[in-house]
């Protein structure tokens, strides 16, 4: 994968030059195949000039939400165990050297990301059936992301392309311990502009599990599209899986984040949260106290999962609860670890929902999921690091040997 020099970012036909300015990335569409745009960000301006290849050329009347040829030959769907993931897909720029501030990083590696998309790819890598619904820009990065989903056997018929907004970017700084800090470029990005009318409702109804996060709840029209999609899934008897995936810099305030995340809490059948998210949602209460965690367990919830990084995870159902130890590895980049864990859990549940009623089998599934997360932190980037089923099984065998 290409490396990005800090003074200028160059990927094939795309050149992004940085200059100080303020942010704006709404663009006007043009029939001209040569795109010239300036995306302003706090402290940075990204000037893009690119030429579309002929396979992505669009007519002068291109409209938001169009379906392009790059998604018309998606993998066939196995409806018996399909997991449909809804939300954002973007480009992460990850420093090639850990432990440095963003401005000090000498180079960046571009990596496809976005939590729901990571989960979709993770499930497919593990041999499961998955699909992604969301919106990207009608730009080179958007095309690249659609192709990456196809290459990873993720059905992307639910993707839409917006000619008036760019694909989201995120610069991710890696501290010495592999933990992350984020700088986002999405004001607004295409994922925020998905409309209810653009949803592939048939695809949602075919799912065994419908998975989503909270970032798609921050702004309209995506918020309404999100709520409508979950209602369609619920009405069709689809299991709802929710990973809040808290990203405070994207919300107007901490309080709006807390309210937004909890606004759909009681509709989910499966919820995965981290220790930090428990403390945030409970206004600073002890995330290691089972009584605190149980406050977040609503009456219709089937499974609540709490991830603890290298220490593994805790699980809570109506009938039982416990802890499953994680795998010890040397972390390089924790980006995507939680998503890999979710992919591991959902791939098992989609194949056999009865796991929710059998504690021993659920614990086996969680060991598998913990291994998925552990393997992912040993490489940079989210999607590039997501493991195959064979890699996970080998890792588990090594811990037994």
C-alpha cells in the first residue's frame, strides 16, 4: 500500500497538497471528467486534482445517491447467515511511525476504514456472508472503497455515491502504546448525507443480523435514514447489533453524544461497548462494577458485551454472565480491534443464534472473537489487518499448545 509523504500526498492520479486555511468540502458536480476542488480543514487545505478513469465517468445529470457500475457484480448473498452493516466507510491515514504527534509524522499509510465497513469485511474474511450499506463520495477514494468491499467478498449493492460531497478522511495518530487519537475531515462528508429514500430495504430485510454504530446518528439526513433502516430490520425480525463506537470529536458536545447514543439503546438485541464507553454513558461510574454495567442492560437485550482490550471481554445475558480472557500480543495499531471482535462474534451468531442460550458455546465464540481483535492490533490499519478464519484458529491453537 502506498506511503504518503507529509509534505504532499500522492496516490496515482490524486495529489493532495496541504496549506493553512479553514474547512469546507461541499463540491459542485461537473460533467467535465477532470475534477478540481479545494477542501479546507482547520489548519489545512487539501487541493485535489484528479482525472476519472472511463469506467467511472458519469453523465452531466449525475445525482446524489447514484449506483455506479463498480457495485453491480457484488458477491451472491447467503441469506441464511447474512449480516448487513450500516454506516460510514472512509480512508484512515495512519502514521508509519508510532509515538509521534500528527504534525511530526514523516509519512502516512492510507488504509480503508469506518467501523461498520470494518465489521462487514471482518465477517467476510472469516468466511461469513456480509453486506454494507452507506454512502461515499463520487471520487477516487469512494471508488476505491467500493472495489475493496468487492475484493473482500462483501456485497456492496447498498452503497451510494454522492457527486456533491467527498469521501470522509481520518488522520489517526498512534501513541507509543498503540492507542489512537483522531482528526476527522467530514464537514459534511458523503456518509453524513445518506437519505432514507436511498436505502436498499430488500437487502436489510434479507439479513439475519443488522449491525450499526452511533456516528450515523449525529446529523441529518443520515440520522433519519439510520432510524428508518433499524425499524425496517426490526419489523422483519432481524436481530439488531449496536456498537456505539464513541468518537467525541464528531459530536457537538459530550451531552449530545450521550443522548444520541442512548436514544436508540433500547431497540438493540446485541450491544458491544468498551470500558471507556461505560464510564461515559454512566457519567463516570465504575465500568468494572457489574451493578453499573447491569444498569445498561435493557429488558429486551439478548447480549451485552464489554471489551477490555488485551484483557479480553465480559458478557451479560438474562441468565448468565462471565469473563473470557484475551490473547497477549505486542500491539502496533489498535485501530479496528473492536470491529474485528464484533466481526468474530457476529460471524458466529449469524451461523447459529442459539449460541445466545448456551453459555459454553458462547464462551467459545468469544474466545474466537478475542483472537480476532488480538491479531488485528499486530498490523497497521483496520481492514488490512483483519484476520482470516485460518489465522484465528492457528492463534487459538498456539495458546493451547
